[in-house]
C-alpha cells in the first residue's frame, strides 16, 4: 500500500479511490482471472460496505472479499453432479449422457468451421439434414427424415405443416401432459389445428375414429402415454390398426412415440418400448421421437416417414426457427452411427450401458463403497445397503421399475444431510424415501471421484 493510501486511511477511515484500490498488487491476480470491470464493481461494493471502518483500506482483506463476491461469476452455473436419484434419464439433471464419440464430434464442430450446409463435392450450398437423414432412414426403414431441437417442436412442426386450420383426431386417453408445459391440446392450438377428441379416457375403439372423420379432417394422431399408464377396464386402438382406415379416407397417421428408441430394449432384459422401426413398418406416415432420451444422444426432435410428408414438414417456415445447430447435429450423427453395430451399444452408449447394469454388479459396487461412505459420515448416522427400485425417466416405461441397490442413511436431520451432499465439489443428488436418504448406484460410473471428495463432507 502506498504512503498516500496509509495517510488517507489513517486520517478518515474513508476508502481510497476505486482507481487506487484497483492498482493494489493484491488485486492483480483477481483482475487477471475475472477482468477489471467486474473487480471494479466489487471494489465499489467493498468500499460501501466498509465505509467508516479501518479494514476498508486493507488490500489483503479487500482482495479476499472481492474474490469471494466474484466466485459465483467465476464458475459456471451449470455444474457437474452425481445423479444418484434412481432416475436414469433425469430431466432436471440433463437426461442422456453422450457417448465419447458424440462428445468428440461436438468438440470438433465447436472448434472449427464445418460443412454444416456446404456440399464439398459440388462446392455449393448443402442441406444440414443431410448429416443425419440417411442414418435415420437406415435405422428406421423410413423413406425420409428431418430433425428439430426437441420432440415437442417435432410434434408442433408436423401438425403445423400437415394440419393447420383443419381437424386432427386424437383419443381422449392420449391427451397427455409432460413436464407441465407440453400438453397435446395446447400444442395443437399453437399449431393452428382443431382437436377432435374420440372415445373415453379408458376406452377408445376403431369405430370412434371412423365416426369422427369428416371433410375437415387433416390427420389421425396417436400419442404414446409416456409418463403414465391406464390400467384396468381399458381398450385402445394401435396406430397400425388405424392405418387401413386412414388409407381408405386418404389421411395421414401421425404417431408421437415420446422417448422413442431405435433398438428393442428386451435385448438387455428391459421391458419392451415401441421402436421407430416398428412404427414405420406398421405403415405410420410420420413418426416423431426424442434424441436425448432412450436414444442416448443430444436434445433433438426426430421426424421420420413418407417422403412427400417429410418434405412438406421440412419446407414449413417454422422449421428454420426450430432447427439444430452444428454442435448438436455433429453429436447426433455420431450417436446414430453407433447404432450401426447394436451388439456394441452396451459398451459404447452410456444410456444403454446404465440401463443394462445387473443388480449383482450394482450390489458389488455398493459393498466396495460402503467403508469409505460410512467413515465419511461418522458417528450419529446409520448406514447400510438397501435394495431399491429406480426408473428410466423422461416419460419412458413409467410403470416399469429397475431393480438396483443404494447406499442408505438413517438418522435425524436427513434433509440437512442431503444438503451437505449437494454442497460437495461435485454435488451428490440422492432422494429421501421411507425415512432413508438413498443414493442409487445404478448411474454411478466414476467411483474414484465420488470417494475422493467424501472427505470434504460436513455431515
């Protein structure tokens, strides 16, 4: 600190000028990290908070205070966490983890100019869908394909392009709401369609669809329930059953698969989920599904189906507002490429690998981790290994649960303990259920990092 600053501080306890403080050597490292404008902003707050106190002129105290104040701005608000909730595809925690091949492709696209809409052979403008459409057609058997930024957008775009100003028939049992913001009636309204409900909540028959078709009907739509199941006295009409009726009336059938998948999950002992290939083979004209759920790729809405209809959808002016950027296209293409060798998916695609883990493997992991886990918690908490059942998540197979094992804690103050785990350098997110704090290990793939930070836990 300069002689002038000491004299100024001794005479009045008023802070030195902001310009003088910004030139203190103690502030130089912080300015190097955060930049001068943010540091000057913090210095003004320091001067105001410390006005009238001797410490206001203390460079070391000032530097520490400013660093603490700027810490939230110096680190990303989007933090890595351990998802030990028991929900594999957790919407709030980012859904699918990308394969290494997809991550590498995205990084290359971010670092360099890329042939997003450029045809190298012809040396002219290209089409961004060309990067993923051939793979989607190969993997689903569809004639054509396109993609937008999520499945809600895919449904919106398909309805807007094929049925704006006209009627679309949907069973009452399929008027779903997902995530509080995606409601089929609302999406139809935004797309300019008029919803025609048929059947009842629990039972809909082919004759209901036939009776609803009129001169203003533009399409018949099937919607996968995704996040619920109607059980008991029920009856539903499959999309395949609707195809002959639609053909007779000259109408397209649109099916929203929700999560959607490109492979039969039964291969890995999981319940069956309708695949896009099955829908195309059944004669569905347009099929929509997600890229970032069971497919295991980046967020995307995928549309496959008949060439004439997909071309109409792709030419809709709304398509530009909903299109994918080069980073997600690169990651999506790399993910789709992995499906060319389905036998190796369980090794290369994190979503399939996580879903396919056996309970025995997870139990063994719990036993490895328990000593370090119990030691970090210390006295006052009871720990153990608990058999649990998790879920796939993101609207996939809502009533089918996955057998797993969890590190379990019992004792008083579980909510505060859960908060302590969330304050770790890599926050650990579990769930409180039946008087226990549970950390489901199905989704834990980095044991080393998990154990290494337990010593910092403050239970």
